[in-house]
C-alpha cells in the first residue's frame, strides 16, 4: 500500500497551459504539504494544509492554487504555466502540526516539464 | 529565521571508506527538530532520522551514525564502510514549533564507486 501517492509521475506541457497534480495519503494524517525541488535539487516548502485549512503559504505566485477537498487529499493546480515552473513537486504528509517535529512522509514526486 | 547549511556539495569515495556529511543549522527557537533524508537516483525522499533539540545522544543505526552537537549547531551524518547503494543526495532539514514545514539544506551528493 502506498502511503503518499501522487499523479501523474511525469507531466510535460506547453507554456501557458493549466495543469493539476493530485496527491493522496492513506496514513490518516491531518497535515499535508507541497514542496518544490528545482533543477539544483533545492527543496522548498510551498504550501501546507491542516485539516483542509491553509496554514502555510510561502511566497508562491498566485498562479499556484492548492485545493484540499478532504484531509486525505491535497491537489495543486497551476495556471498559465511558465518555463520556470519546471521542477519536481513533492507532496508530503505528517500526523499533525503540533509540537513534535512530526516526521513527514513524502510522495514519489511529480516531474513537471514546461516547454 | 531558520537556516540549514550543507557546505559539501559533492563527495566522492571508494567503497568501504567511511564518509561524514556535515550539517550546520541556525535557529532562534529553543525547541527544534533535525532530520536527515536520503534521495537516491530514483528520486524519492527517504526518511532516515529525526532528533529533537533536547536529545543530544548520538544515534547509531547499522552503518549509519549521527553526531548532534548543540554547542556547534551541527548534526553530522557518518556512513561507515560505504557501499555503492549509498550513492544518493542527502538532505539535512530543520523545523521547530514556530514553523511547521521542513527547512532543507541544499543537499550533499554522495557518490560511492566500486
């Protein structure tokens, strides 16, 4: 059983298109995250949701809109894709956001290539 | 602000050598948590260890060991008798009670050759 799954694994698209990446976790966790890993392998938080509510929104262009229909899902929708959006996007989940530095479980990543 | 520095960008060793990956962190919080993750060539992120700021005991897990020293704000990772399968990018990360996301270092790429 996959703990954190993402679809698709690879996404190739043209500039200007709108695309979505889906994430699901079956761990019963309350908190989910989106991270972006750039071409230099640098990992940076984009968003975090706890119980479907947004709690972290880093300085990400508003072309990126996360949506959490329920605790087990956190989807990432990207409008008007740009070349600089090409990266690997990782979804993650943790038990909650309370103190404890909970371990985050990562999905396999989605490699987005914008042409 | 929190910051994690992994000064070693790339390390190359021959199989069976010991190798230490350095991690230096900055935080104003008194309660914080440090992590190491491994990213093999296949791309997934694999959790290795979590350590809280109140536990300075060193940890050993098989060929892996971690040295946490608050006095130098370091959380170094040593692989003993390295193997080719250890080739990966290793990330050190930090979080605290004042911020919930992981702040990652830039990673150290380890190449172990036969």
